[in-house]
C-alpha cells in the first residue's frame, strides 16, 4: 500500500511524510548508538509486529534515513544503521524527548522500559551538570545502561549521534571516566529538573566524576 502524504509544499509536512508513521521515530531512537541487528531492534521495540518493523525499515531505507549492510566475518549478520541524513534527526528527537519528559508521570503496569530510553531526555541535563568536563559517562539503571561522550563538540565519536556537545556511543568495552547509578524515579526527576541524584550515585575518579559529584 502506498504511503500516505500530507501533499503540502512545506518542510514540516515533508519531514512528517518520512517520519510521521507509527514506530519510525522509535526506530531512529534505537539506532542512535550505532548499528543494530533486526532481532535487536525488535527486542527493544516491544509492541511492534515483525511485519510493521520490516515495512518501516524498508521505507526508511528508501528515504535515505537508514541503510542495511552486512558485517564482515565472522559475524556475517546484517545490521541497520543511520545514514548521515538519519543522524541529523538526533537534535530534534532529543528536543522532543525533553518536551515529553514532563508527561511521563507514574509508570503504568503495562509500560515497557529500557534503560537507554532515558538517554535523550537526560543528555542536555548531564551536559549541564558536567560543567564543561569531558569524558565517557555511563549511566546505569536497573533496566539497562547507556553511554554518553561529553565534550564531543560535533564529533560523531565512533558512530554515535551528536546532540550539542554530547554524543550517544555504543559500549565498546572501554572503561568509562564516570558512572552514574540511577533508579527510574531519580532518572525521571533528573530529566524533568525536579531533583538531582545523590553524590553517592556518582562513581569514578577524575575531572568528569568530580564535576558531576560536585554538581549533584
């Protein structure tokens, strides 16, 4: 079935023609840290059917937002990753996440959760708390962890997606310069600006850990 269009000569409507379908922006969210296999995407998009996910990925390939490539042996699996044009969506998606954080409220029993879903609403806040300190920060929740390279200054930092001077990056095994341990409630409070975590939640030594510890 042909995809519907707003049929308006407008930049916003053109963007929504490509991104306005259900699940599309969430696929972008999942690819911000780098390439993902189809099975990984499906696992971290609870509620999407295999048919719908496959359809969205094909549409996003056609629109130049994602590309599919085969990993070199011994992996030899196919992965999806954002193109340069796809990564340009990151700042807009981060702004949307910050706007939506105020609507989180109490978690409902039916709400799925992955730790890395807090990355976008927290990025600017963590930048502010770091106060210009740079380095690799790992944020760990019970539902999973994500990594942000602070002070990225426009660098894609190994394939991550840049928002301001911070970049989401994959876990390549490198030791982080600081770790921030949060539960869901404290992550929401930090994202919405309602409260700061305890200094005891910051682990590590060095300028980045010290800056975060003094800020909270």
